[in-house]
C-alpha cells in the first residue's frame, strides 16, 4: 500500500520533469525560429538550423510518447497494479523500474512487443510498396512487358 503510494509520487515527479523538459524544448524551438527568419543569408547556417530544429522536434515527440507511458503507469499504479507486467502478470524487477519508471511491461514482454511493432511496420511498408508496384503495373496495360524504367 505505502509502496504503490510512493510509486505514484515518483511517477508524478517524472511526469512533472518530462512536462518541464517538453516546455523548455518548445521554448527553445520558438527561440530558434527567430534568427533563421532574420537577414541570415548563409545557407549552411539555415540548413544547420533546420537540422537542429528537426532534432528538437523529434526529441519533443519522443518525450510526449514517454509522457503517455508515464500517465498510463500512473493509472496502473493507482489501481494497485504497478510493478506487475501487464501482459504476463510477472513482477517487473526493481532495477528495471528504477531505470524506466514508466514501464508497465517486463523485459521479455517489452521486447516481444517491440519486435511485433517492428514486424508490423515492415509488413505495412511492404504492403504499401506492393500496392504501388501493382498500381504501376496495371496503369501500364499496353506497351512492352518488363519495361521497368520510365
Ligand atoms: Zn511480461
């Protein structure tokens, strides 16, 4: 009982820190827009700015993903299930929770899920490619077969 209360407090702290970090990066993003739109005629500088901004944006989006996980973990902790794997029901080792307090899965289930997501992404990409190829093939009903180049 006291254990899960402490976990919720720790998770809330991680959540606050993540929110602060997102806010800081958003401010940084705002500040970065200014000099680039000024009379900066150096294309390399502009390109570097765009690159930096892209990195900041992807950092923000990964922090937002983390925030969702933390909020989910808080909900799990509130129901008294924190520290138990949501898939297999086995306890999650304390060391893992220390490194990733937002996790609600054990290492085995997390890696299985990760592999599943990766496979799903590859399959989706394959399907899109296959559709593109078949569309390209059906578009070209006349003409020589085997002519791949445009
Ligand atoms: Zn598990």
